[in-house]
C-alpha cells in the first residue's frame, strides 16, 4: 500500500459558512504545514485551500496513519470544535488518494466541472509546501504527475476547451437577472485576481455601460488600464463612494475582512433600485446581512452551482474520457512508487553482480601478461560497463513494461537468488 493520505472538506460535504472557517491563506498555510509536519510519522505534507475545498496531503512512514490527528490539528489552529466539524471531513488513502488529487487538478472534482483555475491553485499549494520545506520526493513526484495529467486532460478532451469558470458563471447569472440588457448598467469589481480579471473581461464583452474597478494593489490597476481604457479606477478606500451609482457589485479578494459591510453600505445608498451583489470569495467578502436591505439581491459562490449544471451531459462524457487518462497516470505513479520501495533490492543486485564481475575481470586481466596497465584498465572498464548496461536494461525494462505485480514478483525472485 502507498502511504499517502488525504483529509479534507469541500463544497460537497460542507456549506460555505463553515468552509470559510477552515480556509487558509498563504501565510496561514506555511504555519499550519510546520505544525502538521511535526505530527508523528508525517514525512511530507501539502495544504490545498481554495474557495471550494481545504485538503491536507500527507506522506508518512506508517501504513496505519490516523487522519483524525490532522483534522483535530486543523480545527485547533482555527479555534474550532473538532466534534462539530468531524462529520464534514472525508479521508482517502493509497491509490484512492492519488486518484483524488489527479481528478482535483484536472477539474473533475470541481463545482464547475472542468474549470481551469484549480490547476494553478494545485501548483501554488505545492510551491508553498516547497518553500515551507514540507514536501520532498514522494509528494513532489505526486503533484508533478498530477499537473502533467491535468495538462494532458486539457489537451486531449473538450472538457477544458469549453470550460466554464466561476467568473464566467457570475456574468451569466447577471445576464439572466437583467435579461441580457447590461448596456445601461454600472458595475463595481472589487479585487483584480484571476476571478476579478475574468469578470472584467466578460462584462466588457457584454457591452456594459460603466465599470468601476478597485484593488488594494495599484500595480494591477495600472496594467489593466492599458487593456480597458473605458474602465474607471477607484481607490480602495473610496469604494463606497460609487456603490449608489452601481447596479452590480462583485467582490473576489483574499482579504480576511469584509470588503462590503451592511452598515457602511446602508449609509452609502441614497437611491432605491435593484442591485445585485455577488461574493466569490472564501472567506466571504460581503456581509450577508446586506440582503435585508431593500432592492438588494445577494449571491455567493455556492449559489452558482445550478448554473454550473448547464450542458452537464456533454461535459460528463468528456469527464469519462478524462478519467481514462487519469487512470493511466495513476497506474504509472503506482509503478514508480512500487519501484522506489524495491530500490534497496536493486542496489543489492548491483553489488552482487559487481563482485562477480570483478572476480572475472581480475581472472581475465591476470592472463594478459604483456598488456600495459592502461590496456588492463580499458578492459576492466569495458567489461564493467557492458555488464552494468545489460543489468540496467533488464531492471528498468521491468519497471517500464511490467505491471506492479510483475515488478514485485521479479525483484522478489532476484532477492532470493542473491541470497543463495
């Protein structure tokens, strides 16, 4: 069995108001990784924390790892009751854990089937673990293969060619609410990350009359001003000054605090009209209490699930093709992992053959009475290289062409041979 384990929660098991309590930003991830790495038997760990999931990936020395230790630690870090959250956690181990990550990276486990953003989030999670020093050979290989598998899925299926992002779903929701009449509407976009940028692009393509954009980082604002000259940029501290004019407000930041609160919004609104607020952040950006105000419709990321089901039959067909690709990658990773475990046997075989070869070489060289030392060294090197080449061909051909069971049986037999 592969000693790889996953503990996590996601949009399927846990509502948004609880998911956000177990969400980790980059700095929190690094601190949590250090704590998890100290748990008994944990050799490597990675945390994947997105809008839709928080998952911990573990490689350890034990085949009986207790996932509840990770669950308890995550809850302790966030000051939450393990007893209350326990029912939301799921766990995977071995091959199931490997396949789960490959499906996650490929967008097959996303709220929006086949969405692209998750692949970048998987890469970032691995990068954070590398900088924290908590990922090594096994998880490095696992995450690298997951990314490679996801890229192949995107290349060889139509899942990604027709992918839908959370940002595009938000714009579709707006089009439905306003009956495709956005030309006279005004919007405020808070946050210019990947989601915010997608929303800006899609709203612009819909011909919306006016868009205000605000972001804590002014660098991104300057870059976008070159692409969208008609967009109006607002200092983040002045965001409430334009909300009364807006029909649409969309927020998607990584801020730990609300970007829109009920009290400040209520003070800022002087006109009553239909306004749509969409919160795409986890933890949430917008105070849910704003939905009590007259004329306001409030949506968060979980409300987009229904829209994500459009054309689901076609996308499920592509997902079946993607699963076949993933199964091949899982099998290859199994073989790599199994081969890694029998490397000590390979080294013993190499040592065994070296001893035999050296004896034969010495016997042969002893008969070369008139050969120079240089010629003897050439003979010695040639024979050693020849034998090593043949041995490597047999050893690595078994790894490439044999099944996991073939590899185990082959090296078990070799192990017995060199004992005799």
